[in-house]
C-alpha cells in the first residue's frame, strides 16, 4: 500500500505550512501509516485534477483521490478501523467535528496576523496568484490586512479561553492522549510557526505546553519541520 | 432514590434561568432521572452550605451534595452507567469538556447583552446583591454593561461560526441525537430566552433550528418553561 499526499510547500520545498495538511500528517502518524508527501505549490492546480478541485491536502490511496481534511480523516478511520481510532467511536466522531470547524475559525483569525509572512515564504511563481486571490478575498492589500495585527492578537488570545480552560484539566483535548480533535486545533499553530516568528501565544499560556506536547508527538514529526 | 436540585429562580418561582442549571436539567432528562427542583435565589446562599460553596446548580443525591455543572455531569455518568451515556464513552467524555468551557465562554459574551434583563427578572430581595456583585465584577453599572449590546451582537454571532458549520452537517453536536455537549451549549441560549426578548440569533441561522430541536427534546422540557 502506498499513500501519497500533496502537501503545500514554500519556496523551500521542505517548508510545509498548510494547517489542513498538518492535520492529516498527524492523523496519518496516529494511524501508524507511512505516507509519501509530495511538495505542492499554489501554481500547480493541474496535478490535483483527479480530486475534482484545486486545494490541498489531497490524499491518494489506491485509486481514490480525496480532498478536505475532515473528509480525509473520516476516510482514514473507515479504511483502517483496526488501527488506533482518531475519534474514539461514533459519538467521538460526531463530537470531533466541532474541533475541525473551530480550527477553521482559528485559521480565519490567524491569517489576518500572518498573511505577509506566508507571502514572504512562498515560491516566486506562486506570488502573483497568492497576492491577487487574497487581496480579492479581503478587499485590501496583503500589507493592509496585517497592519493592525497587534490589535487583533489580544482578541485572538481571549477567544482561546475555552481551549485554555480544558488544558488546565487534561493534557490533550482527547484526554490522556491526542485524538483528531488535537490535530484539528494544532494544525493552525503549526502553520503559523512554519512561516512566522509572530508570537500567537503568551509564554505562560497553558496552550503553549499543549503545543509543545503536540510538537513532540510521533518522534517530533512537527517539531523537526522547518519553522520558527 | 430522590434527586434534588437547587435551581436558580427569578421573582416568579418557575422562571428558572441559570445556564448551568439548564445543562443539568437536560442531563438528568437524558439519563431518564426524575428530579425535584427547588427554586433558589441569590440571597439564599446559606441553604447551599453543605455543598461547600454558594452557587447553583447544586445536586443532592443520597448524602452527596454536588456543585459545578461539569462535575455533576461526570457524577451522573459514573453513578448511572446503565442509563444512556452523556458522553459516548471515555474519549467522548474528554472531547465533551471543550463544549462545557465553550459554553462558559458564550455565557461571558451573552451576559454583556442581557445583564439588565436578568436584573429585571430577579426577586426584589436579590437585587441589591446582584447589582453590587456584578457592578464590582464589570467595573461599571449594569446599565453601562449592556449599553453597547447592539455592537456586541454581530461579534457574538460571528464567533458562533464553528457551531453553525457543524449544524449544517449534523442535527446535534452529539450526532443524530443530543449528548451532554449539546446541553452544555444550549444552556446559554435557554438562559437568554428565559429572561430576555433580545434576539441573539438571526432567524435564518442554522443554530436556531438546533435550538428548536433542543427546546422540543424530552417532551418540550425547555420549551414549556416560562420564557420569551
């Protein structure tokens, strides 16, 4: 069995920074599945055509081309039921979905603080597309999006209150060990540290300790990736 | 077996409005447990003394006096393991805690929009304590806390994005049927509607449909309570 994953890369091909790809990298490690990751750049939408769309992660398993991190996580759980569960059962799966959508919400907050840092790390051939598409999405220049990031930071940190409160009582959102819930929330923090030295968390935040545990999981899979 | 619960009441003794008490009312219904609810007011801290603190919900089971909604939910799950699970297993329990802390966060947002409505509904003897304690907590008068609620509303609604995204795909956070996760999030919406006609949700919000399903659960336990 060969699993392949198209994984968003920067100018440097081992700088893998997509939050959604990180969710799946960790989910694959959780399942003990080897994967061949293929560095992919925004300008290579054509190679994803069999998946029917143009965004990563795309996982290729046998002849199946899968996209969207939540769909891929569900696929892995169904295809590899004898390996460690990502959700802890059917109820756990239902409960895990909010972690995925909460991670998406965090991504929408974080992007307003690190958008220029992404731009600075992507390949030259990706830059015109990235600038044009993001400036259209935000209705302003990349530079304008991030100009008040120091004001957004305390709002973001305050919104993490629910995560902080959980981590005061248990080491992972999944309990004593991480589950997909953890990967879905961690992806965004890993994304940010892969392309930015902007400190999203205060040093004494309990979330920092959880992030360290996540970085060190699976023999430091996330910790050893090029990052700040 | 007689279960008793001290339940926050307004001037009208059947106006039960604590978000945390509602979480437990629904958890008890989920377990199929009858409970005698005792209307309790802020000025009656003395009667809660056996619980070692002064806030509701307080559940009395045999000689055990329990407080804090998450602790009570865990107690119910342990004491009544043969009845429908609130969490869907140990992993589900770990995953459910974020719903409780997220509910707490929503409460901290909602209170800034409905604080005067609470004041208007509580018993006369509770009013001096309520005003003094809340004005101290917020560092301003009750009237000042809620004066910009129209500006807070879109921020609150935006922050509900993760809930909305889940409810587009599944009827409850617990999947096909509600779990404690649902009760932990619903408590705050029930709280607001028990004491305020301020519309927290837009009429076309998918969260409204979930709220209706929750209102109608357990023969309309929440729907039939005095409310707006």
